[in-house]
């Protein structure tokens, strides 16, 4: 009867979710458009930066410098006057404005050290820092080539044989897409289980469950397996249709092994959602608690920045979080094609953390139900 109760209560949760259009839209968005936009809309490298050039020299050298800026790093340069430069930057039309002074070529050939002014809109942080280095390199190379009358292609004293593994083209969308799937798995599992519990309380159906021959363990377990199943199916479809299909990201390892690790991770995060749902008395409170928990989990788990760059105490504390082990597991399997012989420590850690979180959530859930009675 206990297994039957858990199954039928879980079916009830799935039906409740099916009748909640907002949650359905959130699930579809999180595993489709959110992943696609994260992979393509936020470039981490210089891409089509807007640049304007004030050419007061009008010399062959200045024309050579102007023609050196081209896509995909830069948009075709806009030739403007000095009086237009400040207004265009104030309006946000240009990220970079390069000023070539009069007599620049003549001063260079005379052996002087003329200066070129580069104005940067630093509010565009994703491009300002990297773009400044690109522009300095481009201008320096063009000036050196012009002064020497040939392009210097001297062989370096040491030949560096560069071999890029796991992402040969250094395509940032390969990394961003999979990491977004991982983050959304955590977010949706917490949101769905916590919202399901709060929805029961707001609709008054918790009292109905209390008069039925079911235990708190059965009620909680039904919510955990039902919401975990939804996230597991959505993530598998997303990896296949969006990541591999639309974004053409090659996944190296076993998808079945990754889903097995995801199931262990979901056992921990869905329990966390239940625990937060027992603390919050309404959906707004749950949303505030979610911000306090979810942002540190995602930012400090290694999905955004390497854990090695974080303070030692943060690295040690985050070992108690399921995200840390799940990110390591996912990157090892999906990027590097690792097998169970490599990721078994993460499987063990997720199992232990999931068991502890489930026990804490169940204890809190029983206490909450007792207060309701």
C-alpha cells in the first residue's frame, strides 16, 4: 500500500502541474529558449564591436589602420569628425573611438613617437577590456609593417604546439549551453517541489491529505519523484533537441550515465525545495528564500568560475552543496567522456548529500504537518 500511495499521490502532483500553465511555460522556457539565448546572446569574446575612427591625417598609413578593423571582431569602422565623437559615445553608438592625429605618418617617418588616442566606453564591460588589447595589437602591427616596408613573420625562438582538447574551436556556446542546462536543472527542481507544497497549503488540500491513510513520508516522496521525473525528462529532451540539435554541441560521454547522476542530484535538490517550502508561508516568501539559496549555489559551484580561483574556505564549504559535485560530474561526462570509474566519487557524494537533505526535509515536513493539525 505504501508504494501504491506514493505512486498515486505522485500522479496527483503531475496532474496539478499539468493544470498550472505558468509552471509549464517556465519549464519549457528554461529548457529551450533560456539555453539557446545563454549560448549565443552573451559573447565572452570580442564580437562585432562598434568602432569609430577620427582620421585627421588622411594618409596611406591611417587608411591602412582603418582597413585593419573588420568582422567578426569589429563592425566596419565609422569615419567621423572630432566634433561628432563625444556625442556618439554619449549616445552609446560606439564602444571605441580611435583618433589619428594630423601629420601622424610624417611624424612616424621622421623618427618621432606620435600618439594615437583610443576612447573606450567602459560601461560595455564584456568588450571594453578585451577590445582595447585587440586594438592596440592591430595598430601596433600595422604601424610596424608600414615602417619596415614588410610584414614581419620571423619564427619565434620556441615553437608552442597548442592542442585544445574537448573544445577544439574554443566555441564558448559549447560550454555555456551545457552549464545553463545544469543550472536550470537545479533551479526547476527546487522551484517545482517548493511551489507544489505551497500550492497545497494555499488551496487547503493539505488538510484533505491529513485525513487520508497516508503518511508524511509518502506525501513528500510522491512530490519528490514526480517533480524529479519532470525535470529529468525535460533535461534529457533539452540535451538532445536543443544542445545537440539546434546548437550542434557534441556531447562526448554517456547520456544515460549523466541522467543517472542527474537523478541523484534531483533527490537532493527536490528535498531542498520541500525544506524551503516548509519554511515559507507564501509564494513571495519562497521566492525570496530561493534567491538567497540558489544564487550562491550556482555562483560558487564551479559552473560559472573555476572553484580553484575561489578562497579556500569557500571551496571547502561548497563540498556540502550538491551542485558542486553535480557540476564536476556533468563536465566530466558530457565534455570529457568520463565513465563511472572516474565519476564514482561524485555519485557517492550526491547519494550521501541527498540522503541527509531528504531526512532533514522529512523531519521539517512532519513538524509542519503536526502544526497544521
